[in-house]
């Protein structure tokens, strides 16, 4: 009979003995209460408590934890934006009691402070400033959280603004603005390149025209020199300057007709081009020369009557015409 009673007692004793020991993981703190009152705080390792009297009220993680808070607010230029704030925090070992008993839900408390700070700072900035000064927002959040959460046994290690997400229409508008700016710069470069091409082309054309004009001037100078030499040759054989000029013009007229006839696909029309055009041209030129000489002589007489003496270079005397049969080789 005694043996049957001993077995349950041993079982109960073994259960009580096992219930007296418990383990606490690394970077964790266990809160032990006795009859509902805080008794002690136990850290990592094998721990002992009084069974049926002491109980483990809870465990607190002492590792660095991260809480991501998404806040939607409005900027100074009336743009709604969503910010993702990452808060890294840790329970202080010396303030485990405050962290366990003063806050029911620390995550909600931290979230509330983050919302309060972000919605106080971001409306003071324009959208571009939010992107540029996100570190200032993170510092403001950290300072506010440290001041508020240190009384509850929490240390704010770091706060980060990990994402800034404006409205989709705002992002599309920003992309269009960026694209327009780049197109503007590209257009300026293209216009500058086109201007350089135009300037270079104009300079080349100007140089070409200058060289072309110089060539024409040289050509006309040589033609005039050749005409002068032709007149001198004709004067040497007894033909005066008027007759020589008329003869040269008629000769050039027939040379032109000859060059036109050699071209099969020319569209040039020389007027007059009748058979008697040469003789008519020669007669008209001789008549005009005679008339001009008469007018010149009359003006000379009038100037002599008025006492006006004209200073002219002496005319070149034509050599006498050789008699028939006379040898011209001197």
C-alpha cells in the first residue's frame, strides 16, 4: 500500500523539481514575478525559481530591432508623398523593468512619434528638398524618439529614411521635366553645331567668291593687256585705234559664234546673230567713233576760246604705212 502512495509523491516531486529550473536565451531577459509582483530579472543561462510561487511574467529581446514605419504626408508645394522610416532600437539592460512594465506596445509608441515628427518636418520642405534633406528628417526623428523613449528603457540606435515615394502622377511629371531639360540641352548643342556648320560654310563661300573675283579680275586684266598689245600691233601696220577696236570686236564676235557652234547641248543665244550682223556692228562702231571724235574736237575748240587748256598725254603716232613692195623687216 505504501508503495502505491510513494509513486505519485515521486512523480509530483520530480515535476516540482523540473518546474524549479528554466533557461534564458542569449540577449534575452526574463521577468520573474511572485504572486503577481515583480521579483527579479534573469539573464541568459540556467535559472532557478520557486515552483508554484514564482512565475515567468515575460521575456524581453535585448537585440537591436528594426521597425519600418510608412508615413504619408504633404510637402510645402502641396505634393503628397509616402516616406518609409526605418527605426533601429534596443532595450537597455539596466532599464528592462521600465521597458516591460511602462509600455504595453512599444512598436505603436514608436510609430506614433515617427508620424508626429515626419508630419511636422516634411510640410516645411518642397518635394526636391525632401529628397535632398532626407538625412535632416532622419536626425529629427532620432532626436525626438531618443528624448521620448529613453524614459521607457529604449535606446534609438539609428533612424533612416529608406524610401521617398511621391504620387505616380507627380513622378511622371518629374520624368517629363527631366526629359524636357535634356532635350533642351540636346537642342542647344545641335543648334550650336548647326551654327558652326553655317559659319564654316559662309566662310568657305566668302573665300571662294574672293578667289573667284580675283580670278576674274586677273582674267580681265590679261584681256585688257592683250587688247592693248593687239591695238599696238594694228597701229604698227597703219590701222588707227578706232579701226583696230572695231576689228577686234568683230573678231571676238565671230570667235564667239564659232565656240557656240562647237557645243551641241548649249542653250546660249547670241544677239544679233544674222549674217550681216558683223558688218552692221562694224559700221555702227565706226560711226560712233567718228561722232565722238567730232564732239571731242568741238569741245576742244570751245575750251580754247574760253582760255581753258587741256592737259593731255601726247598721242602715240602711228608709223607711216609702208609703200608697196617695201620690206618691213628692219
